[in-house]
C-alpha cells in the first residue's frame, strides 16, 4: 500500500506574523508624516489655484466687455476666507464719469467700494442671470491671508466690517484705465498692493504672519509661524502670477 507524502506547505508562525506587523508599523510611522504634510499642502494649493482662477475670470470680463469695472473682495473671518467678485456695467460707469459731482470724480479712494450694497450692478435685484453667472462668491477653509480679522484696515481705505470680519478689495477696468483698492489692499499714495499673502489656516483666528510694507510691489519676509506661504500677484493690466516662500533659502520664488 502506497503511503501518501506529507504536505510540507505550512503557514506563518506567530513569530513571523509579529515581525511582519512590526515592519508594517515602522514603515507606516515613517510614511504618515510625509503623507499628512503632502495632503495639507495639496488642499492649500487647490484653494490658491481656485482663488487665482476667480481673480483671472473677473478681470477677463472687462476685456470681453461684460463689465467696465470689477472688484475682487476678500473677507478674512475666524474660520474661513471669503472671496467675492463683483461687476459694474459700461452704462453705470459712464454715468458716474459724466457726473462731475459724483464722488467717483472727487474721491478716488471711494471707487473700489466695499460698503454700498447697491454700488455694483451685480448686487442689484434686476440684473440678468447672464450677468450674475460670471461673478462668484466662494468660501475657503484651508487657507487664510495676511488681512486682519475684524477692526479697521492698515491701508488708507474704508473697510466693510461684516460680523467679526473686515473686507478689503482690489478693482480693475479694461485696459488698466482704473485700478484701485480698498481696506488693507490700499497702499501708500492710494496705490493698490499688487498681491495678497495666503497660507494654511492652522486654527481659528489665524492669519499669515507677514505684513505689507512701504512698496506696493515688494513682498516682505514672514516673521512668525506658518505653513505653505504663497502670494497671488497682479498688476493694473492683469499679469497674474504666484510666488512661494522657500523656507530653506529664506526667499520668494515664482511658481
């Protein structure tokens, strides 16, 4: 009678399983911090890209003739950054320009208005859907800015306070004819600052630890704790770009 050979195949021993689990634990412990950092940076980068697109889109509407004058408004609250775009038609702008008594012609700091809720045509109830569909109002939770939360702005403009938040804005027109700002984006000599600082929001009430200086085009060095500090930059004629702070070399570089 033939005897069947014994099956020499066997499973893992308990010791071998413990070794494998230990190796997996070590690899996971090393990899998780890198993955967590990558994921945080990805969320910040996505928000900055979306905000850049909002600014570019409303500026393009001046070149298309949809609007004669537009605004990008930033409102930094304790837990989010709100970005709104608004527009003024050619007829409305022409009426203001042709009225010599209108504040438009007597006080340029009032042009990029953040207080009057009927100043922009896109705020009025009778505006068409075609016009409303090219302006946006979005809230971003992963990023904060250098703009103050509550209180008055550091610039020369009049900020609109909504709850605990203060709005600042930059305004553009076709061909760069009109280029103004309000709140903390209004710099020395009533010139708009050409950028906004953005970084990862780490907790409630957090703002990026960097301030505007005396030059509306010159970016300053950060002076506190932050993660993933960047800027969105613009000019009178658009010319949009982004820069990022290099922690290793302590400098700004264009992305």
